[in-house]
C-alpha cells in the first residue's frame, strides 16, 4: 500500500507523491514563544515528529522545517508586562520549549528558522506583493494585503469572500480598503521593536513571516505544510494568498492539520481553568506516557485529556516494557505479519492507534515465544523496538523504565534489600513475614513479579 495523506486542500485522502522522487520538503508552523508550551502545542509537535520519523523510515530524504515566531503582538505585550526586552523573553521561552520537546523525545527539525532572522525575505515578499497588485501602502505606513485581489482566497478553509465580508468589521481608525484585508507590515508604535523598511520603521504581520521563511528554505512550491486545525483560517489561508500572490506558483501540495485538544470533553482554555502546560503534566506523568497518550488518538481527531487516559498510557507502556524486559539483544526479524499491519496503519494517513494495536498483537506473540524460544522472542522484540522508534517510544532500557516511577522515597538498594529479606523469609517458610514485606513494598507502589528466573520489580 502506498502512503495516503488526508489533504485538507481537497478534503480527502490522496496518494502521496513528492515533487522530487525520494525527497520530501515539509514545513510546520511552530511555536510563538511568549509562554510555556501547553498540551495543544505538545500534540501538534509530536504528531509531526511522527510524520517526520515515518517518512524517514520509508526511505525519504526529508527536509523538515519548523519555525519559531519570535516577534508578534503577544510577545510584545508579554515583554512589556514583564518589563524586559522581547529578545530576553523569547530567549527564555525558546530554551524552555527545547527542554520540553527534548523530554518528549521530539527530534530536532532539519531547520528551525526564526522570524527575526528573515527580515530581508519578509520585506522582499511584501515588495513583490505590492508590485503584483496584491498589497497597498497606507498613509500611516502600514501595508495591507488586498484579499479580493486573490481570486482563489478561501480554497483551504472553504470560506467564501461574500460570507466573510458579511461578518467583518473595520474600526474607524483603520485605513483598510476592505474589511477582509490583513496587515503585512505594521508601522512603528511607541514601546515596540522596529525594523527599517521602504515604508518606514515598523514590524511584520504574523502571516507574512511564515510565507517568507517557508519559501526561503523550501522553495516556491513544496510537499507538505502542517499545523494545528486552528491555523487553517486565517493563518494558512493567508499564507496561500501571500505566497502565491508573490511567486505566481502553487504553494503547497498537501496540507495537514491535527485536531483540537479537549479536557474532560471541554475545549481546553485558560478561561475554563482547564489549561495545562507540558511542565505541569510532567509533574505527574513521565514524558513518554504523555507522548503515548497523544498517539492513542488519530491526529485529525479530537484528543480528550483526562486522568484515566494518562493512566491507561502508563499501563500500556508498562506492558510493552515488561515484554521487552530480560530478552537478549538481537536483530529485528520473525514478525513480518505484524510489520505489515503496522505499515498498513501508518500508510493510512499515519493511523497511530492502529499501529499501536499491531504492536500489541506482536507483544502477545513475543510473550508466547519467550516460554520456549527466547531467541525467537528476542528477534521479535527487536522488531517491536524498531516500530516503537518510528513512534518515538520504547527506546529506554526496559529495566530502567520499569524501575523509574514514583517510589515515595525508596531507593533501588533499599528495594533490593527488602526483596532479599522476603526471599530469605520464604526460604525459611516464614510466609507471614514474606507477605508483610510484599505488602510494605506495595504500599510504596513497588510491584513484585515472581517468575522462574526469580523475583523482579517495577514501580507503578
């Protein structure tokens, strides 16, 4: 089966055919760095990290670009609130973002451009849009994109210009020619950072930044553009209008958007008090548990956050790592049926829930095989880890992972001492003492597992 991608430009699954055989150029709208990453950001970045990993696993040479927006209205407002420069603010939150993404096992993109590092390209694109009749300069030095000049406006979102005009408003102070027009360049205001331009000092609008960065690093036409569903309109719609208006070329072949995050079936928002940063969630759950939880829903579906789903992710990973525990190193093999099922799922628009189901089927086979053929089990376990690497999971040492949870203060050495005391009690037929020690460890969230090879333990 060839790779099928749901293309939001045409609202259907389509066979993926890159512009250049064997090479993929992909751009994803990254973070606007004025605060810590929240769960919605984590979902988007993990989703496209998996897309990146799977394309590489299929043999493609992937250029993955994930930008950083380091200048916009929210950044300026937050910097002023904190009485610091916008560069100090963004430096702090870029560092925090990288720490969070590293914890979640997210691979670094090929290129991570920043808006402030591409002012020449931004200015050049705006000048082209003015020359091509798609933009105009106001008396105050603002530059606006003329939406009605672009006949295909609305092609991604499905919104018509007529419907948009019906609901649009323009403040009396604005110099727009049309309510739908949007800012490409904003004239300088007090207490704001500025750059020189042919229209006077000012700063870019948000939408133009991504158009300039993506075409600079990937060319006028590239394969995949991704981001959250909230970006379809107006951000990605405006990107198409800007980029195609400036270059006169088709912008992107495949548009991908991940679904929204909900909390206990309600939309996540600060106003509802159900807004969680990655750092807050990591105080209770390990990063791999968060990543696994994200993968349990198809990327286009809503993701519902609640405690039960996170605990289910913990239990699932415990089962995976318990299966991998104690098996010798080996080359992947002996799991062709499950590899086919995994690839079929991923080729079907990156269906990670079905891919995880194929991995669970393989777990059952590994557990059957290890009873009579440990070497066969080891080869299949290596295949399981290879599948996991595509999803960004199961790469820790099983023993370390299983012993790495919350032990309420007990150190590994203390646990091992108690286990030996329990074994001694059992050898002396002191069953009451053996049970007491097991219960003591259980109260500390230490689970003992007795088997033919002895007693192993893990943390809940």
